[in-house]
């Protein structure tokens, strides 16, 4: 090891450790029986018998890997069927599968905006979206989280721009679990004719009559020009997708996105699992109402217990403690009591907003909530 490089790395990691922000890997056992409130398997579909059976059948038929990039032999009949199913479900004519949500966002936002364009992005967009934008040559301007008045002002300022104006938002934000007014953004798009890129990753499955997401729930189905979604959260599978109205967008990604071109494609088994999960998700219409009530019940109980959590009905509840060490103390108590929770710390979230990110899921009952609140009260005393 080069001594200068080693010294530099030791210094960087030592500082992060001193700040209480050092990241380490923790092994999860298949025999862990604690209640998982940390992952994104909101509908418990990763363990659904129909999803597992579909993946197993594809595994036996196609093998464990796609074994090539999609432009060689990696693109199978299952991937094509999944694209058609996703497009129809969301109300878009075109879909494209990618390996991860991160690569889908960087492919779209690193490839479509160009020099002379302007990207107006919510302050709290996911790191993958920001990474894509910063890798493009476009000008980035950020507006305060969910502040559509400021967005409208920025649109007014840029309406004479010679380049393309992009607006980049999420439908449910991964760290705060809240949502912008998609209907208003849709109306702004009619006035200002920008290109709207919307990440529906954390809304899919939990929101909408058929579970397709927040556009469906808010009555603006397929309003965004481009949607990025994931197969690895509520759908319990793996991979991601891009939806669009214009096939030119799909063809640009196929021809120019390194994330798509130069990587072994998503396994057929994952595609088959996602197809089965979509069918399961569509059949949960009545249960989604109960899931929304579950979210509201947890939020109300946390508020009564003295914690400032926002009102909403998404599966994500930010339990913001503030101080990193204090947040870790709460988390350790919850883990000891039988809950799997994770601490979200800076730089993932702003300084002094360290939190336990609660991820709700099917199967939780009032007993889980009572125990969770009891542990929190015990630590707070």
C-alpha cells in the first residue's frame, strides 16, 4: 500500500469515527425473528409464496443469471413481459428495466439533461438523482423541500431559457415519508412545458387503487414525462425501471447509458418474481386502506408519546431525535426489545436531524405498536 494513500484513508476514517458517523456492515441472519422496521419490503412480498414460486420456476428454466448485458443475450422474454406489464400498470406506453434504482436515476438524469439546460430539483431528492444531475453539464437549481411556490417562481425565471427545463421530484421521499402536491406540479407542467422526472420508488405498492403509486392516488396517473420505479422495495424483488411516453427516451438510454449497456442484466428469476409481485399488489386494493390506517395509527401514537412526526399515510415515518448518539441509544433499546431498526445519520440527512426511519409493513398489529411506544417512553424517561 502506498504510504501516503494509507495515511490519507486512515485520517478520513478516523475523523468519521470520531464524529460518530462511521459506516460498518452488519450481518443479518435468516433466523433473526425480530420485527423488521428497517427495510423496504412494505408488503412482505419478498417472502410471498407466489413470488418465490415464480422466481424458482424461472431459476430452473433460465438459470441463476442472465449471463450477459441486455444488448447481447441478457434480455429475455421475461424482461420483455415485465416491461409490458409495468407500462400498462402505470399507464405509460414504454418501459425499460435496469439493474438498480440508483443506475436508473443516473442513466436518466445523467444522460438526458445537457449543457444549456436547467434542472430544478427538490432539495431532498435521492442521492442517485443528484448524482445523475451533477454528472450532466446542466445547471442545477434546488428549491426548498416541497415548496411549490418557489418552484413556480423558478419556472417563471427560466421560462425564456433556450435549453430544456427539467423538474425533478419524488412522490414519497425516502427519509421523510412525505409527498408533494403532484396535481399542482402537473398543472405547472401544462403552463411551463418542462420535462418532469418523478421517482415513485417508495410509493409503488403502498399507494394508489391498484398500487401503482402516488400519481394514481392523487388522480394524475401518468402525468410525469418520466417515472423511475423500483422492483426491490414494496414489490419484494430486485431491479428497477424507467417509464416514459416517448420511445425516444427509451432508445436514448439503450444507446447511450453505460449503466444499461455495460453490465450483466437483471436475472430472469428477479424479473419473474417482480411479475408475480405486481399481480399480488394489484389484488391488495382493500388492504391498502388498512395499511394507510396503520400508518396514521403509528403516527398518532408517536405524537401522543411526545415525538414530532408528520401526519401522512405513507409507510415511512421519520422519528427524528437530532443528536446522533442519543438516536443510537434509542435504536439499541428498540433492538434489544425485538425490533430491527436503523439509525439514519448525516450526511444522508442534514446535521442535527439524525433519526430512526420507521418502515411499516403488512403484518404489524396493535401489540407491536404498544411495545414500540413503551420502549421509547422507557428511554425518554
